[in-house]
C-alpha cells in the first residue's frame, strides 16, 4: 500500500471508509463490515442520514464528500472505500440539478482522487438503474444503451465513467454497482422524496389511502438491503482482472408492478386499502428488470432474499 505511510491496516485490522454511512444503505454496510471484523470510518454530512444508525465503535467524519480536505482525512489508512453518499432522488434532481451535480459528480470525483492518492486498494461506488433510462431490452444487461433521463441519472453515469477512467489511467481499482430499487429496514418514509415501499407501508399502517403516480402498472425490479450489502462485499474482494473499471446490475431479477406490491404489503399487514391515483412524475421510467448474470459471473454475487421474504422483514421492522 502506497501513499499515506499508515498502510491498510489499523491495529492489524483492515480499515474501510463508508461515505454516506449514516444513511439507509450505508449504515447497513457499516454493520456488516463491523461483523466481519473491519475497522470502520464513516463520512456523512447527516443531511439525510441519522446519527442513531451509527454504532459507537466507528470513527465519524462529519461533512460533505465534496470537501477535499475532510475526505483526505477520512480515507487515510483505508484499504477499501464504499462510496454511498449521494443526493438520491430523481425528483429532487429535477428540482435541484446543481446541488445534485455537486454532491454526486464533484463529490464522487473528490472521493476517487483522495482514495487514489491515499493508496486505497479498491473503490466500490453506488450507481443506479436510472442510467438505463428505461431500456427497451428486458431483462436489461449492462451492455444495453445508456440514456439517463434525469440529472440524478446523469450524475450516476458520470460517476461510473470517472471510475472506469481512474482504472484505465491510474490502475486504481474501481467497481460500480447499479442498484435497482433498494428496500428494507431503516429506509425512511418521512422524506419528501421517499421510496415507494416505505411510503406504501407507512400509508397502510396509518390508514391513509396509498398514492400511486400513474396507473400502478409500472413495474420495478426490487433489491433487498441485505443482498445489496452482500453485493458490496463481493465487489470489494473480487479479483481485479475480472471486475475493475466495470459496472454491475444489483437486483432481485424479477419485476413486480405497484398494484401487486400494494396487495402483498396489505396482506403482510392484514389491512384493506383504496389507492389514490395521481399524475405520473417527471423522470420516472415505466419498467425496470435487470439481467443479473454478470455480477454472478464476475463478482460471485447472487441475490438470495425472495421478494415476499424481504417485504416480510421490512414490515416487521416498521412495526
């Protein structure tokens, strides 16, 4: 390990940085890393992440991923960086393209540069199925045409390109994961840009009619959080010749439409409901369904939590 003089090990233990580590996906990665014996640092500005998601035995660097000095401190001594920090919502990016670009593009480039300079071995980045823009080919392979349809999707694809370029130019190992609709425990329903599953659960639990944008027949390939965490671990340890510079779909490999999803959740909760239909939202795509064979082949990753089981665990957490 070159670069910072401290090397990869901290008290003989591998050190990892999780950006956005107080958030939904990041904090679940943190928990897994601690269980696996890593020494963990977190960089988070706590704008959407929660301090209570973080265990006591991590080192917290509080601030933004676009702050080069802070990022340099956070990556020092790390062997792996899991870059989860982002402005996440498509709708927010439509409303605030500049803020999204600063967090997702400048922030990603800042983390990549600092990690390379610190002698980090591998960078695992969070990308998104939105880079496809609603592909014609379903299941969608990584080789499909990429046509982002929102500033958020553009920012995620830009992060992927930077990762590939850092591998090609500098030999810095990068892997990006294209998440498809992640759900599970700790996902918040109280944000204006919340994801559909926590919003539906919250509505059904509180007796509010769940709101569907469009006709409810739009379908999504969903990824349970434990599978997403496992994909990150696989991406951190897979052999570089197989995966460096590449991007991989992370998904369950089966699509469900929103009306099916509501029925399943209502069944878990033992409630009835009447959906409210609202206009479709700008930037949303109609269908997503991933071809997940490349991650299996190159990373040794395969989703293992069935959708009905993932929903059961999610509902149990909300209760």
